[in-house]
């Protein structure tokens, strides 16, 4: 058995690595995509284009608008005294926000009345608009607090000293700098591994069937179980190598901290690779041509990545979609990767994810092998 399995694996490795373009596709795109995702996938919004309109033209209004000029989150493209000069910029897409300080702003502040700051926002991209509005609320709230304190110091210094004050002390755990890249890059490891292994494995059997060599292999003494094992083991080893390569680039290039155990990371990777190998093998057994395998693989990959929580929080999905996400093995693998990388948690926390991936790997591989036997009949 071991001799036949060895020869089958040698054949697969030769078939994979004999083409220079295939060799590049195995290791080149993962590094390139890691670099692209590492820099492009980012929730931090900076340099939002804004136009400022000061209809009040007082020291208070200028002090407020100066705070938007000084922050890196906004890039001021124009300052005007009339909204008609810049509101057309919203239609043209030249700015995303128009901040308008209305006339009487300083008078309302001095008389302890509500002094509104009008914000016209291009909400075509609702996520970016919400984040930008959050920045504006923070800046306006701090300005109002500073103005009240200064006013109280001028009118009643003794009372200002005794006035109660609530101070927010932020202590973010695990990601002190609140860098979204620390969250995204470990997720890229799981998503890229899924795409590579499912794509490679889905072509494994169908390629042999399409070019007519499947029947030639099956008339040899090799058994069907050995054939399946010989087809999947090379891609399993390639998957381990790709995970190690992508993780190395993410750790050292993007300086993502690795706080957990390599052994737990390795165990989670092994279980997840068995899951995606089962998916790819199943796709290969139900497809008659490589084009069908490619389309079927795409049909699996897009929902798998979307339901995994890679780019969108699972809690933000409808309840039905949240329930369906439990059928996605990538969901559990991302929890393991992010937990090991960022939090440094161990088996006592991650064992439910390991158990789920173990169940999926057994079920998917069993289904794929059974389907392969049926397809031979």
C-alpha cells in the first residue's frame, strides 16, 4: 500500500510542479494577495475630503472648524461663507462632507442654548459616512466640553475647580493601537488558504477524467482509497506550506504579533485543511469538466468567505444568515487564527472551534469518498 501511495504522490507532485506557471501560481499569488489585502483591507478612514462653510464668522466658529483642519481624519479642500459655493461639490463627488456653521452659532453658545453644526454627507458609501460622522461627533463633543470649561473658569473659577468631571480612560486589550490590520491580516491567511486548496483539489479528479487517464490509473493495482489519499495528500502538504508562507509574510512584514502557541495553530490548520480538501474533492467528483469544477468552486468560495466573518461582522447579519454561518468551516478557523495571533488563547478557549472543524472534516471527507466510489460505478 505504502509503495503505491508513494508513487501516486510522486506523480501528483510532478504534475503540479512540472509547469513553471503552476509553480508560480502556488506561491506567487498568495504573497501578492497578502500584500494587497494587508494594505487595502482597512477600516480606518483618513483624509476624508470636506468643505467648510462659516456663516457665523466669529472666533468660536473659527476655533471649531480649525479642529477639523488639524486632524488627519479630514482633508479640507475649501472654505466658504455660503453653502451654495460648495454643495454642488457633493454632487460631483469632489467632497464627501460639507460642515456648515450657521449664523448665530457663537450667540447660542454664550447664552447656553443649543448651537447646531450642520453636516451634509454623501452617504453613497454608508459605512464610510457613518465612520466619518462618528469622528465629527467626537470632535464636536470635545469642543463643547472645552468651551463649557473655559466659560465656567471665566465666570466662576471657584465653581469650575469643584465641578465634577467624567474622564474616559481607554484601555484596549489585545490591540492597543486599534489597528484594523491586526484583525484583517490573520483572516487573510484563512481566506487565501481556502481559495488555493479548494481550487487545486477541485481539479484533482476531474482533470484525470477529462484527459482520459482516470481509467488507466484505476486498472492498475492501486485501490480507490489509495487513489483518493494520493490525490489529497500532496495538496494537504502544499496547503501547510502556503499557510506557513502567508503567516510568515503577515507576521514579519506587517508586524502582526503572534502571542499564542504554534502547536495550536498547527492543529487548527490541519483540521481546516482536511475540511477544505473534503470540499474540493467533492466538487471534483460531481464535475465532469474543469469548467464545471471552477464554477462549482466559485459557488462555494464566495458564500464561505462572506459567512465567515472575514470582512463583515457575523453579528451584523440577519438571524437566518447567522445560523447558516455555523455551516461554514472557515468561520471556526478564523476564530482560531485570530485567537492565537492577537489574544494568545489556548485549547481551553478554542476547543469548540476544534471540535466543529473535526466534525466537518470527517463528514466532508466521508461524503467525498462515498461520492467518488459512486462516480466510479
